[in-house]
C-alpha cells in the first residue's frame, strides 16, 4: 500500500491467488479498502484523519 502525502491517493497492490498482481487506486475520502488477509476494512478518510488533504479528481471540475 502506498499513501500519497500531498493529495488523497491510496494505491493498493495485491498479489492474487493466481499469482497476478492487481492494482486499486483509491482517490476519494469515501473510498474503503478491504484487506481480507487481516480481516479489516480501512476507510481512506481514516488514513488521512487530522490531515487537510485534497481529494483526487478523475476529471477537472465543471465551470459554470
């Protein structure tokens, strides 16, 4: 797991039972990450608790 320090981005790399690596980017504070091997669910908001951070945006905000 990689956690960005300047923007809201958690990058989760996991080796699947087949041996293939999977990648899951989490860029919203409402995202959650399940780690079955540890029987836990992490909320991205909890990872960035007490830190003023800007969520990643897939697209730029629409100007009105």
